């Protein structure tokens, strides 16, 4: 695979559940190192598209290639190898409620079976710190975490195998504005440090402005447009108009740049979520 080959190629995919068509002749390409956002109305088929990319759903017709491997047509061993090259943050976090934070993050490492037990603990603690959580958080159960912390733990688990490709389904949904901003800053930092390719489903306009390179719009059963935010936001399509309502004046390229610079300028809190910062100052 050449360095500039696409990491993901979705070619002419049609998906249906019980005869109900979700995607019709859908095409999408994702390039190495980019952050691509997927937007679309509720029920338009964004999560289903993500599940197709993960090989968790099979299309009626068409092909999905990841790292050059056609899903569904490559050998089970090849697919296993490809799977270890991506990490996923599911829409609801999908943490195991019976496992504590440490064991949730360690799970993909343990599944590999080839990682020695004494290496697992330092790797997990490193990821915990990388997503801005404290060592003490390792022993908490998911029920004891705030929404922002659940997202961070899910992100740590998605990153534990050092993937090249990261899938995020609504990473900031359900967070208060401050936690959402902290999460987006964390993503920007990780992307710079790890050189990740990211595919992110989001309906949060601020997240788009803060971090994405291209936006793909899923509507009318296919990708109706895919390009830079500043261009896509001006599409005369009812969904796009509604989505960017009240935000068009921020869409000039220099305004987006200024917004991103302003995020870098704000004081560095080490990626610690707002809720923890308040706790720390209170003691
Ligand atoms: N396993 C399934 N069996 C039957 N129908 C399904 C299945 N998965 C998804 N669907 C249907 O496919 C459509 C698209 O669902 P999907 O979850 O992909 O939407 P979405 O764009 O992610 O929506 P949201 O923004 O609300 O998360 C919905 O009508 C849903 O009911
Ligand atoms: Mg969804």
C-alpha cells in the first residue's frame, strides 16, 4: 500500500435492513492523516456506515476497503490484523459496567494474549494519563464516572493498541460545553502527537470548527458532499442549511483558523476535565 493510498474506500455501497434501504450507491474515501467528520440527520445511517467500516455489518452490494483490504473478502487472519490497526469510541461509550476503568482499558491488550501481564499495567496507566485522567480513576466503575470521564476512558481503550485509525461516534454528545471543549482540545493534541487518521460522527458544530479537515454529509441515502467545512457549510441542501443555521458567518477560512488558534492559546490545563479541575482546587 503506497503512502498516499486512501485508508478507507467505500465504493458503491447499498445497505438495507428488512428491505428498508439505508444507503444507496454510497461512496466515500478517507485519506491518511486527515480528520473527517460525518454529519447527517438522526436515522440517516451514520452509525450503520461506521459499523460497515468496522465489518460489523455487511452491505447488500458494493465494497468497503480498509488499509487496502476488502472487508468480507479477506482471510480471517488478515481481518484480525487490520482490526488491531483501528480503535473505536462507540456512541454510548460501550464500557463494561462490571469492569473497573483499568480493566476496561486493558481489555483489548488482554484479548491479544501476546502481551505479557507485567507490561499491561504501565501501558494502561500511560493511556489513562494521556487522556487526562488521574491514576486513582483506574479503580472506579463506569457508574462512578461523569459523562466526560466515560468518553475519556472509552478513548483510552480505543487508543490502547496504538491504532493508526480512530473511529469516534458522537464523542462530545451529552457533554456540557466546557467538557466538550476539553475533549476537542484533547483530540487535537492526540492527533498532533500520534498522527492519527480520524473518522468522527458528530452533530456538534463547534467540534467541526475546532478539529476537522473535511466534512462528509450523509443525506438522501448517500454522501451528498464531502469537502472542506468552509465549502460544505454553504451547500443549498435543507439538512446542511439547518445544520449550519446561525454559524455561516464563522465559515470564512480565516475565521476558522482564528478559532483554532484561540483554542491553542487558552491556558493549558493538562487535559484534565473541568469537573476534576474544580475538585482539585476545592481541596
Ligand atoms: N440492526 C438493525 N436492524 C434494523 N434496522 C436498523 C439496524 N441498525 C440500524 N437500523 C436502522 O437504520 C437506520 C439508520 O440508523 P443509524 O443508527 O445508522 O442512524 P444514525 O444516523 O446513526 O442516527 P443517530 O444520529 O440518531 O445516531 C434507522 O432507521 C435504524 O432504525
Ligand atoms: Mg448514530
